C-alpha cells in the first residue's frame, strides 16, 4: 500500500471542498462583491479537522513462513516455498503462526477474530494452499475448497489481489485451478470479453506481473 502524508491529505481534502462548495451554492457573476466575500469567508473557514494521529502497538511477532515449512521442521507443505522471499522471510504475527499450526499441524478448525489489517487472510489462505498442495488426488476433477464472502466487492478484491497472485503466479507450477462464482458474470457472455475487462484493471495486472490471465484461472 502506498504511503500517504496525512498533512498533504488534509490540505488536498480542504482544497477539494473549497472548489466543490461554490458549485452547490452558485452566485451569479452579476454580484462580484458577493462572490468575493463568499470566497473570502470560505477560505477562512476550517473545513477539515485534524489530522489526528493515533499510535497503535504492533502485533506480537512469531516465526517467518520459511521456518514453518516441512524442510525446516514445520507443518507447512514445502510447495509454499514458491512464495517470494519478502513474504517467506517476514515474521508472521503470532496469531497467524498459531492459526497455521492449529490448522496445518493439528488439523483443527478455528475462528479468527482480530482487527482490520491484522492479516486474517493468511490464517485461512495458507492452510487452504497447504491442504491443496498436500492433496495427492488434486489432479482428479472436483472442487476441493469453497471460500464464501459476504459481498462481491470483497470476493473480487481477494480474488484479484490475493488468490490470483498466490495460485496463478507464485504457485503456478503446482497447477491448482481457481475461479470465482458470483452473479456478476452473466450467462452466455463472451469469455474473451470478460478477460479483456479484467486485464484493463491496472492494479490487477501489476499484482499478476503480466497482462495475461494465468492459465489456471478458470
């Protein structure tokens, strides 16, 4: 995620509002003095409060993913070693490590309840990948996993920027297929046209490192 300067953001928002407000309360050019006074008062008025800065402690750290692979004595399938080094060698949050051990080492179901931006996706996506990589029959046709999201927007975001890069780029050689099933794709649509729509998404093509759909993206 790109860094944002909070001071610049406040100034940008205030300037945007100062341009927008006169369009909602237009004053005729026949009243130049009134226009001038309106702009003067608008410039003096504080439209944006803050910025307000809150310091949050970081999450307690665990071991990196590289130390949880089977070749390092951990429970995770070595196929996950295909992830990029900055992912493999970054220390996990402790709650992420615990979730991976409970799921992949002890085979337990789990419920993860933690704040926004705390890495919940890894606590289920890596166990899913581990399970699929460990499936000796994965070459046989059939659905192995369903991930259910409450909104199309969230399903798309996770598919485009987490699931597709994981299985379509980093673990592509494993041949694990994946796809999306929502009402956004209508019946009898042209596949090439849908692919073209996807690949006009600059953020998606950056995440994939390519302007081509991974062949295992169904």
